[in-house]
C-alpha cells in the first residue's frame, strides 16, 4: 500500500505540472461554452447572420430548450468524452516510452503493479474530472443564456443519466492503456481510439442487434441517445463493460510485469 501511495503522489505531481492537464481542461471547457453558443444562436438566428458555418450548425438544433441541451451534453460524453480518457491514458502511459525513461522507472524500488495502479487511478480521476467540468460549465452556460424548459425533475434525471454514461465510458480506457504499452508509443493507440469511435457509429447504424454486446456502444444505449428504436442494455451488457475494463487493466499490469522492456 505504501508503494501505491508513493507512486500515486508521483503521478499526481507529474500530471499537475504538465501542460497536458491544463490543455485538456481548456479544451473541455471550450466544448461546453460552444454548445451553449450553438443553443443561443438557435434561439437568436440573427447572431449568426454573418457566419454561414455557425448558422448551419445551429439549424441542426430542433428546439433550443433544456431537453435538447442535455441531449447535446450526452452526445459529447459519447464522442469527446470517449476520446478524452483515451488521449489521457495514451499520454500517461506513452510518455514513459517517448521520453525514454521506462527503464529508469522500472528500476525504482517500487512494485510495478503499484506504478500501473497509480497511473490507472490518475487516468480515471483525470478523465472523470474533465467530464464533470464539461457538465458544470455546460450547466452554468445554459443558465446564463436562459434556456426554456427548465424543471427539477428533468435536471435530476438527465444528471443521473449523464454521470452514469460518463462512468461507463471512462471504464473502457484501460484497453487503450494496454495498447499504448504494447505499442510503446502514441500512434497506434490514437489510431485505435479514433477507429473505435468510428466503428461504434457503424455498429449503431448497420448492426443495431449487436450493440448491447459491443462495449463501446453500451454507454450510448444507456443514455438513450441512440433513439427509442435501439435495444436496451441488458445485465450482460454491463458485465461485458466490466470484463472489458478488467481485461485492459490485467493486460497493462501483466505487460509491465513480464514484457521485455529492453
């Protein structure tokens, strides 16, 4: 336990002093503000009179109210919120290889399992922090532009769905962490993360019957964003997500323990 605490403190300091943390915070904050801006333009089209791009994007919003806005926030969890934890995991694990310090790190008198556990915890808390920030700034921005249709029941229900969807999405990052370690760099896991997002959309459109069993599609089913015609997630669906996460964790830990790092 002492080794885990030491490793966690070290990883936390590395994260807090990195530009990556503040870059991701700024990016997710920007996304939240832009969503509110689109809603504002949808309510007041004259704002986008000189911007065809902004007007076109705002025209895709059917109704500028809280129900639609919460739907947009959920879409961000399933897209940007999926890529965010993946990029964080790639940076936390991949930088050891790109900076060529992996051998020095493994030579420290700390269990390799403790180092891996600390990194996984940092990625989890970091990723969830970004999604909390996205929701909080999105909520504040929505209140500032005075959207219609606010009520307590809608807020409580959408908040529950948002954070459960966020949790399910974040659970899948260990797979990317394992691929990062296996490839010893950034390019392959980044490509896989983007490919996973594309394949998930393809599964929703072309093979809706398998969505309850495809890990990256299950958060979308739970959130309801996939639409009423999509199948509901089953108990097996959540077991699949947990098993996928545990497989990524185990693979990452075993790679650090047994792989040839020379």
